[in-house]
């Protein structure tokens, strides 16, 4: 393991890898600054650029950009009250109040420091857990992986939105769509309708771009408004930023608790994304002496969600790399990127490529710290991107999406499918269906089928009755029912 | 509004059912190849049926919506789909540049911004994608094969 760790560290100093990280960082910052464009959109935009790159260079590019996205999102959350992505919404509550009170610099400083250190915490945890988790992971057979993958989709479908049934429809539809094309076990082309393109089924890149980028582009094109309306923008002074950064060290208990919450939630397949910062914020509020003052501009209300938000990324990489099951929707797309780069995350990955696993953790740590520094340097300048009128930004983004999706396989039909899935994405967005659940279902669908076939062949119909399987099913049911326990108990008593 | 909301799950239900019928009656897949898609499709269909029933049973209220989304405008949609026409008619390099020029001018942006963006687009598609990354973007119009 030590050899793998040292080898990973040495590989990071390769000029190509360093160059890819330095290229990914500003791109991630720019995407993060555009509200609505999240880590998942960053992957959707950037994955096509990694075609032909060596695996580590591609990973460096994607993970550095991904680490930077969250920083950009917290900037707009604090300064404009507009969260860059869903996890940044928790930062708005107190961060924007601080801006209105003329303490924007302090809030930005606290957010950048908490994010950088939180990201480091998550990555250190990842490095520590990877060797420990390997024997546990190897005790998992096909039935357990089958149940874990299904539970991951159920988690994101049920907990990810206010309409659990619509989330489940999205997740199940994602699985169904992934089954088009050649069957993994028999090689029979399924539902191909006589169209050659469909022999390989639907493709990941057009699906991701259609579902996530197209609704945002259509909204910009329709309203014509710039993404942010920066009324009353306060200037940021260096003194304020430093003061805010140092405030993180005044609350070590809050910081470590938030990081732990972020990492643990990040490790749970499917739950990661939006949940962690809100849970950390709630914990900070519950444990404060005067919880009623939260929401009026408390710096702890910025530190807690920012620390947990970045710590969860290291945690989310644990199941992604060790089990091949994404810890969040963004990780689902990263899983797709791994496959595109010729790597197959899972138990075998840790045995075959331990150096790449450690390198991924180090890149994420570097990305977190470097993007905080970059954001600090560019904070005043980059905010102006959010003021670009929607009708100017939308066509530029649209052209990038189309060229990116064509580049994935040099196939113009992919461009057509971006529009098709774009229509699906717009409908799902407007009707409150969970788009990440559909994507997660699509990414995991083929794997679920393979695990199912192997489980049935090896263990028969009783494969669900293995002890570890029963424990996982019980834990998953508990996690799914716990948030709705009052409703369930009321129904039970009523009966 | 309630009926409008029910259209989406109804369309998903119809699509899934049509695909399953195609697999069973037309392609006649073996049980091994068809079992899992059948199970997934049945789950989708059942959930959609449940959703449609829930929507129709709900007394006059609207279902939860993901976010406050603006209403769709025909002009916005037309600009969106116009790109497909430009790419088909003029290829990816020149089509994308001309689309940006026309779209920005059509939305009353200055000539300087429109032409500048089109030139940058040419640089990115030709210079970065074709020359640096070696991606063979179609330079000729797509209808020319």
C-alpha cells in the first residue's frame, strides 16, 4: 500500500497530470459560478474533452474541475444569494445575510477556508479507509452488490425530492433505458427497433447532457435574464476575507463535526449530494447556545455547510472506487467517466490500480486547496460571468453541449439524442421528477442486471437470504423509512 | 392541470409497455434475455399507474414542482432547435459559428459581440477540437454525407 501511495504521489508530478489539473481548475470555477450548473453538469461538459487522454490525466482534469465547482457555487450563494448547486443552498441562509450586513468578505473567507480544509479532511479519510475497506468490500458477493446498487437508486429517488413515487419512476426508468442494446449475458440486441445506432443502446453522454444542460439552457434562452441579478453587490476587502478564514479555527468542534457528517453521508450510496450540508447546518444550529440567531448572519452557519459539502466528496469516492457504486449523482457520472477512460471501479480496481485510487484522493485534495486559492484571487473578476445576459450565454453553452456530445463517439445521432433527452429533462424538471435518479439508474442498470444474473446462477432464487444481504436490506429499509417514521407510525395506528 | 400532469407518466407507461410488447411478441427474446427488462419495465409501469391514479384522485391541487421554472416560449425553443438545422446544413465548424452570429444578432446584441463570439467559436471548434484534440468534427455539411 505504501508503494502504491508513493507511486501515486510521484505520478502527480508528471507535467501532463499537473497541466490537466491546472486546466480543470479554472473551468470548474467558471461552471461553479453559474447557478444551476453543478458538479454533474461540469462532468457532462468536460467528459468529452477527456477522450484519448491517458486515464490519470483524464482523472486529474475531471476531479480538479469537480473540486473547484463547489467553491464557485458557494461564492454566488454568499454574494448573490443564488446557490451554484443544491448543496450550496444551505450556505445561502446565513452567508447572504452576512453579505447584506456588509460582511461578504468575511463570509467568503470562512467559506473558502472551510471548503479547503473540509475537502482535505474528506481526502485524508479516503486514503485511510481505502486499505481498510478492501477486505470488507471483498467479502461482498454479487447478491450484496445487487442489493447495494438497488438501494443506492432507491435512496436518491426517495430522499432526493419531495415526491418519492416520481423519484422511483425516474430511477426505474433509468434502469429500463440502460437495458436497450446488446444484453451483457447473451449478446442479444434488445429493443433495437431495426436502428443500427440502438444496437449499443442509449449513450451516457447525450443522456446526461440532455437531462441536465438542456433545461438550464432553455431557461436562459426563454427568460433572457442573466443568471444572477447582482443588486447591491458589496465590494470584498482582503482584511475581511482573512478574518473570515481565521474564524474557522475558532470553531474546531463545529468544523470536525461537520466534516464527519459530510464524509459519513457521502459514503452512503445515493444520499451524498444535497443532504450533507443541510444535516451539518441543522447539527450546528441544534448544538449552538442561541440557535434562534441562526439565519441572521452567523458565521457558523457558513462554516458548517461548506466544510461538510467538500468533506462529502472524499467520502463519496469511497463507495465509487471500492464498490463501483456511486455515492452521489455526480459520482454516477464520474463512474461513467472511469469506464470511458478504460477503468472499471469496484473491488478489482483497488487490487489492480491502488496507485490510481490514491492519486484520485490526492487530486481531489489538491483541487480543493488550489481552487480556494484561485477563487480568492479571482473572486472580484469571476462574479461578472453571472451577469452575462441569458440570451448571449445560452447559445454559447448550447454549441459547447452539441460539440461535446458529438465528440463522445463522433456520431451525429448523439446530437439528435441530446434534443430527445433534453425534452425528457425539461418535462422531468418542470413536473418534479428526480433527474439524478434516472441518471443513476441508467449508469447502474447494466451492472444490476449482471449482478442479478450471476446471483441467480450461483445462489438460486434464495440469493436475497444471505446474512450480509439481509443486513443491507434491513439497513436500507431503516434509512428509507426513518425520515417518514411519524407518517408510517400514524398509518399503522390508524389500521 | 391535473390531466396535464398525468400525461407524462402515461407516456412513460405507454413507451415501456410498447417496448415490452415488442420484445415479447415481435422479437420473442429468450427468458434469460427478457427476464430482467420485463421486471424493470413492470416496475416502471406499476409506479406510473400508481402515479396516474394518485394525480387523478388528488382534489384539485397541483403536484410538487422541482423549482419555479419560467413558462416555455416558442422563440426560445425555436432558437434552440435552430442549431440542429445550422449544424446539418453547414457542418459543425461553420454551422456553429454562423449560428452564434445569427442568434446573437437576432437577440439584438452588437455586431462586435456577435462576430467576436463567432470567431472564438471557429477557433475553439477548428483550433482546439479538430487540431489540438484531433476530434474529427464534420467540417462539410452533414447532408453531403
